[in-house]
C-alpha cells in the first residue's frame, strides 16, 4: 500500500542469486526496490515468489542523491565564482549539503552544547574529526555551529587537564583513559581568530589549552627520546598505519610536532589578549620542541623526519606523519625543500595520481586501493600537509590542492561501485553498514591510484560515504584558500589574494567584519577586472602571477578596478 514499485527486483552483485532449494529461514539476501516517491517505512511491502510461500522484508532506506543545501544555509555560506569549474562547484555545494545534515542537537544534561557539527558515523564525537570540520565550517559560523563544537571537549576536560579522544553522545562519558587524538584545538582557535578577528573566546579557552598541553607532556612522555611524546595508532587517527607495533611508546613525530603547533598557536592567542606569561612559556616550548625534533628526529640520509622506537632508534617507515613539522614551524627552508622535492614530488615516495597517500609507495604494505591508512588519501592529512607546503612552496600547494579537489570531483561525478573491483559493504554489515548507493558521494578517504574511494581496514570493502565530516576541508577550505588563493584576516582588517588560476575567479558572500564581502576577478583579453562589494572598509592586497603585490584601501560599497 506504499509507493508503487516501478522496477524489477534485483539482487546486489555481492550476493548470490536466489536458489530456491537453499533459501530457508537462515538465509538472507539483499534485495533492492526502486520506487516512485519517497519510501515509507510504515507501509507494508510484500515480495511474491512462485516457489516461496512468504518472505520477511527488513527495509533500510538508501539515499539516491546527495542532500541539497537548504535556502537559509545557502545564504550563510560563501559562493565561489568559478564560471569554468562547474564540477568543482557541484562538489563544493554537496559538501555543505552533507555538512548541514550532520548538524546535531546536543543533550545539555550530558554536558554537550545545544547544537554542534558531528562526523555522524557513530554515537561518538571525535577530537580531530571535529577540528578539521571546524577548519572549513567556520566560513559559515554560527549558522553552521562550528566553534561551539570544540566546546563539547573543553567542557569535558578533567581536573588534571585530560581531554579524551572521543565522548559517547548517549552517555556523555569518555570512551577511554589516557586516550587522546592529535591536540589541534589551539591551531583551530588561532585559525578562527585570524579569519574572523573575533577574540571573545580566547580568555575562556586559553586555560583549557594550557592545561591540556601540560597534561600531554607529563602523561605520554616518550620512552627513549627525552622531551618527545608518544601516541597509539588509534590515538594518532591513523588506525592501521604500520607504526605502533614497532615504536610503541617511543617518539611519535606527528604528536611531537603537533605539540609544537599547539605552542606556536597559543603564542598567537596569548598575544591577542596580552597574556605575557603564556607568550613567554610557549615561545620557549616551541623552541624546545623544534630543537628536539630537528636534532633527534630528522634522518639526514633519507631527508625526512621519522618516528623513533623505545630504544631511540629510527623507525624506517615513511608515513604522512613525517610532514607535520612543516606546518608546526619546526622545519627550516632546507629541510622543507628536501621533504617536498625528495618525497612529496617523488613518484617512488608520495607522488601518486591522487596526492598524497598516507604511506610511501615504496613501503612493502602500501596498497594502491588505499587499505585505510596504508595508502589511502585522507582529508585531514592532506589539509595539514598542504598547509605546511604552502609555507615554503605556494605554487606546489596550489597544484596539490587542485589535484585533491579535482580527484574528489571525478569520484563524485563518475564513480559507480557496480563497475569497480572493490565493493560496498552490505546494508546489514556487522560493523559499518552501507549508508548510501555509492553515487554522487564524498568519501571518508580515497584511493591514491584509482578514480575511486579507498578500501577500508579489511582491504576489501569501500570506506564510509557521506563523510562531511572532515572530507569537506578540500572542496571548501582548500578551494577558497589555496586554489582561489584568498587569505582572509579579520584580525588585521585585511584580505590577501594571490590568484593562480588563469581564468575568471572569485568568492562572494564572505562573512567578514560583521558584514559581507564579494570579490571577483574577470579575465579580459588584456587585463584583469577586479570587482569588490563590501559592507565595511578594509585593505585588499592582491598579487597577480608574476607581478608585485598591490594594496588598495577598499571602502564600503562597490569598487571596480583594472589590474
């Protein structure tokens, strides 16, 4: 009595065909029904088969298209002006649409904020998922409740300073002890303050960040490399990377560099409110950690930073963790050049069709299909690596961003799991079941060598769909910042623009200084036409390719200039 079934019943290609003789109560098969109209779970559907008296149908609704961004939320997000990049724009708005679907109502009785953004694949909130979601959702804060998402974790900090990797949304309780994720809160808070100019959070969050930093130094101190810190595979976020079983509680290059990044970020935040005590403390901490990493964790022969085991010996496996020191202000120009030229641009190391794999191509367990963190291309590590590259080689950061967004776009537009060798999980999967049909999707991670999502931890089935989640960081933040080339500094009342695309481009509806800004460059036969629309006065610094920077004092209203 529900919507009419309009196509023949067919079985998943993963399932065996019906075999009447073997079909008993113990057998189950995936059957797909395509209907006109919305599937109604409260309606009754009956499968009839000439040789089977009755079947029980357990239904699960699979979305057939990505969610559309609602009109009110569309008014809140920036709008890229890229008339020659329709496919990128499809991906961009799909990312926001998926993100809108992950806005979650919190349970205040359990210590959660009223509304926050959630990775949404299980009943837990995760530290580093949240950090990378906030990294791009801040462009539409507070309509997308970005910054308050971090408050969920701050409110859970215990008296010793510990913040757990994950908290259960149904109980409010931590899911482990001495179980952390990459400590990226300070970096994201500093990123938000630079972008927005909003300093209202700093006095409240600095004590939390300070206490957490000290807890990490005290409670996960390295065995074998004094001053460094250790993590676990799950704690690092790189679940099946070939690390923990070898280095155990030795020196983990990513966590140690992330502490340096936290120190550098706290210095900036402390300066914004005049906390000289914290400025002094964290300048010294950044210097200490930088000296440690460069003297103890740099492998000169290989030209790369490496983990060390509990005996202080280098762990000779090259993972994406090795590139955090560029972002953290630890690597100097010479070391960064070697990291980029000898590894990130090297086809025998990290240069694949889709940049950047999380494990070197030369590693014996590298998997071109991804196998989660044994080759998969992941949004958070790509974002951090590209941001580190940009400090030393902005052109390569642009190229890597284009590569990442273009590959994500191709998967979004073209990938069909029915024609791929690796398959989706079933809708009844014991662990992570299917939550979509695999079409027009943004995925948890991607294959480094195929126009496809990555395989997951079992190396057979594909990763999670609808993963915005952190996978929105590429098609949103990298598109705005490293491809269109905008650095929005609310703290300085300044926008820097280094356009690298040789085509018309821009960004409209930017949230800036309690108003809106629109920026467009239109390419003509001889010149560039710059159009600016703004509610508030600000400084615009623009540098066209091969030209010197030009600075304009832009007044409220509309401005048109020929460059």
